């Protein structure tokens, strides 16, 4: 046993020494050693003639593709029959390039496995020469990168998903920042409006009282009595504008109460009937099969609906109609107000909720442009929203979405 071990040790020493001398190695190491290394290389290796014909392929081809060495050697146009049809032309171009003694690496293509699946491979190639420099053809080395590609695809999907999340969050932040700026603007304008309203209210009350005294001394037969009626209406309009300005900032908080939404809508429609008659616009309140019950600030709900229905009346043409519908959903209640006006232009739509913005500039009874701004502030404070749909030349629909804070079950 010791003699055997000594011989092995000596042989190992001899091979080591031989390997250190290139001249001796060429004589001492049999070609079978190189073939064994090539045959048992993990990657799928091939040797092609200068014309591109397959001369030799190692055993790794079977592990990678399911096809044996014999199968590969018998193929016409190897390896194209086992290349995915989508990549076949690309691989053919690479093989044609390799015949021109080019070098390349990391060329990925789909490979048809014998079991019917598709594996992803990475191809490298380089020309081969003998010791005299004569061209022997080219070799290819193929490595299975299916798992790596799956991981790369997963990373790409995760990156795309992350990018989408970042875009969504960025958009959300932009919206929040825009909303914050709007709120700051509203607060600043509200403070100004409240201050102006407070300063105007006292002299306005004095003017109203003095006017009432003057008016009481005249009879309807007086030639200027119509002018007094005009002054009275204008003072009333100024008073309404001042009150609306004051509400913009100095709104008194209201306690929520339970109420029937259809009843509130009906009351608001009744309040606006006279205004509708003056404008010769019909208000159609659609039947409500099952009215939602809400737990909200009833006065604020009335104010929101009053502002929006009045806007719809003002937007509708003479002999037109405003349609009001109450819709019940599981977690919210909707009041849809549809007019037959001219619609809202795309360049105007983003600004309709801005304070002091009005599309009725120049009209006789144009307000301060606070109705929609106040309404949106009120509804958003409740946790609701206002949605707008408009068609230029055909009209607009404002949907007031209220949260259902409490729902009473009916037996």
C-alpha cells in the first residue's frame, strides 16, 4: 500500500513538474486529457469547421437541451433546429459572423428543450487557430441563464412596479401640494373676505335702515317708486354677497344630525322654485325609491345643494330644465344635478372651484364666484366630494357624493 501511495505521489509530482514546463507538457500529456476536460466542461461547448459545420459537441448539450451528442451531430444546420423560432434568424446571423473570425459573448436566445419547454441561453464564440496560425474554425460556448433571466425579469417587473408607485405617489404629493396651496389661498382670501365683510356689514345695515325710512314715506304711485324697488333689490344682493364672503372663512361649525336626504333635496328645490320661474327654467326632481339617511350637518348639506342647483338654473337657457336625482349606494349617497347649459370648456374646467372665479362675468346677477369654492370646502370637510361631467354645447352634471355616516335599517 505504501509503495502504491508512493508511486501515486511520484506520478503527481511528475505531472506537476511537467505542467510547469510547457515544452515537456506537449510531449508528456496525452490529447485524451484535453478531450476529457472539454467533454466534462459544465457549459455546452461546440467546435465548428471554417465552413460552419459542426465537428464536435460536448456532453453538456444533453443536460442543456435534452438532445444527445449523437442527436446534435445528426442535425442539419445545427444548432438552429433547437433554437426558438423567434430567435432563429438572430442566431443564424451570429454563426455567419463567427465564420468571419469574429468574437462575441453574452448573446442571449431561446432554446427549445426536448421536453417542450424553452430555456434561455447565453452564447459566446471565438475563432480557433493551430500552433502555425492556420484557421481551424470557431468554438461556441453556451451557458443556461434561464434562472438568471427570470430573476432579471422579476427585478424589471419590480422596478416597473416601483416606478409606477413612485409616479403615483409623486402625483398624489403634487395633488396634495396643489390642494395645500389652494387651501392657503382660500384661507388668505377668506381672512380678507371676512375682514371686508365685517367692515361693510355695519354701514350696509345703516344704509338699509335709512332706506327703509325713506321708502316708507313714499307710495307706489310715486314716479320714482320703481327705482326704490331696484335699490332695495340691489341692497339685498349686496347683503347676500357680504354674507357669502363672511361664510367663506367665519363659518360656524354645525353639529351632525340624522336626516332624510330626499327631504332636504325637496326643501332646497322648493326654495329655488321662484328663481326657476323667473328664469323660465323647470326643476325636475326625479322619484326616489328609497331615500338615504345621513348623519351630517344638515345646514351645510342644504347650502351645498342650494349653491349647485342655483348654479344649474343660472347655466340653463330659458325654457330649459334642471334634473335632480337622489341615488343611494352602500357607503355613500349621491345627488346628481344636470343642466342643459352650454357646458364648461376644457381650459376653464380646472378653475371652477377656485375662489372668486366665475364663468358668469358680466351677467346682471353674477355673484362673487364663491359658491363652488365654499361648496367643495364643505363637502370635503365631511369626507365627500363633487364630481363634474360636462359636454361643451350640451350641458353639465355635478354629482355631490355624501358619505353615509349612519344607515338606518328598515324592517
